[in-house]
C-alpha cells in the first residue's frame, strides 16, 4: 500500500496515547484520516466510577482537533452486550475463563467498526495495537497473497495474543502504525507532537470498559454461591468461597486461605459439587499438563496440519511452550508439549495463542544490536534498525477445553 492522500483511513481513537499517535503517523504519511470513538459501554450502568467514557470522548475531540482531522462516535452498546458481555458472563457461570478482549477485537473492532467505516468510504481501518502485518516496513507494505500477522518490535507491549482470531481478510484492511515502535518511542512522539493526551496513563481492564476490577464486575452480574475450598492432596475443607466464577485455574492471590510454606494455587473447579480445589506450589504436578485439548481452532492465514510444531502461550505475555499439533477434528485439536516444561495451569475457556519463529523475548535483544533507534520517531516509514529482526508469525489460536 503506497502513500495516497485520496485513501481514507478510519482510526479507532480510544482517548489514549497509542491510538492518538497511530492517527498522527497516518496524518504525517499523507492519508485522509478520520477518528472514531466506539461507545460500547457507559459508566452509568452501575459497575464502577472508573469507566470515564465522557473523559475519553473529550480526549478524542482534543486529539482530533490538534491533528486537524474529523471525528465521530459509533455507538455499539447493544451489539457489545450481545456479542461480548453475554458470552463473558455465560462462560464464567459455566466455570470457564474467557478472554473478552480476544472476542472484542474479532467481533467489534475489526468487524462492526470496520464494516461501518468501509460503508462510509474508508479503504482501511487503523488501531493503536502493537502488532505487525507481513512485509511491513514502518507501517507500509507490499504483499502478494494472504497476509500474516506478526509480533510487534516491542515484545513487552506486543498484543498479538489479543488478535489471534483475526482473519487474513480482516488484516487486509487493517493498519497497525505502532508495530515497529517501542512504547517509549511512542511516548516521545506524543510529547514531540504536542498531543493533548501525551501524559495520559495506559488503560487497564476489560476491553471498552476500563479500569474495572474483574471480580467486582462479575459480582454485579453473577450472585454469590458459597461453597467449600478443598485442599486437593488431603481432601480437607480449608475454607469457603463465594462462587467458582470468581476464581481461575492457576490463581494464587485472593483465595482467602493462608498457607505455611509454599502458597496455594487453584488447581480445579468442580461445578457439580461447587467445590474449589487448591494445592501448594507453583510447580505442583497438578498444574503441569503434557497435553491440552483446544476447540475453535482458528488459523489466520494457512490452515494448521497434524504434526505441525508451534509455540503456544495460554496467557498474555506467558513464556511459550513448544508443542506439536495432533488429532485435528472439526475445529478441535490436541497440543502436545515437546519440552520437559509442560503447559502450566490451562483453564477451560482460555485463549490459546499459536505462533512460529523466535521467542518474543529475543526481539528486543536483536534491536539493541542493530544500531541507534533515536531518530525512529521522526515519522520514517522504514528503518535499517528494524529490518534485521526475525519476525514471529501469529498463526492463530484456539480455546482450551
């Protein structure tokens, strides 16, 4: 895709620094840019005072005016509830651990937002995600055939985990201007550009909802259902829980049971008897699994095949486990660890990232060896300091059974 002032790009502006800098880079590159704020949640819905969508909208307005671009609001509250929140609570109620951000990207940002933007004449959408498309140089590229999704240069901020269910068709019309930059560089850019939200802190929490404690959020919708906490090795009752949906496999903090020696971890949730099983030690065999079953197996570009070796992460920023894909049947598969280190604490419903290439932790090391990066933020669209990085391809994902 070449620079073209006639091409219209709709940028998802959240009110945060990342999306603002993404928009600024596109403006500097000569595109016709429109900012869009997606209103999918309002803080008048009784969850928390920390859902300041009004402040976010004001920041979007200030950023758009500063950049000299038009902006608008898309309201997807009804669709967000139906597609994301209803699923979120149903999964928790069933004892599983969903990741709404993965679904949100696939069904809201890169579907609802994208389709509406295209209907208004946009050629592409752009977001502030830290991720890259195949053959990316800066944020421009030329590519024949299907597109691939790759990890960002900044491995500490890479968001490929949350984009694992995108399709090559969605990637074709998506831009990730920040994929070749470090977060520290983005902060410098925001300040140098005089963006009005340059000092704003990064948001945390559930997609579009904000800085909300997940347990408090669930408690507003799922009633307390007290049950016994059982020490798995001894079978003894050691405490009471408020509801299995407030816990996840591998959880250490917030269990409410003190321990002498090694800390307790959640190792099982028994829905039938409403019992929470815990055991001591991070390396407890009950948390180690040589193989896991996944459903909803999704490939971004090329289909998976039996015997294929991939890297697997069950959580955001988790150190990957090398695995082999076996027994692919109707969207389900078995992932078998190829290391002495096994899958740690897989939880039903959890997103499972599959990728190939060097481990993300090596990316920053490679960059450090390739030369200076001090001038990268000056809106260049290619850089020799980035070309030597071996790309890590996000192949797709699944859901733990």
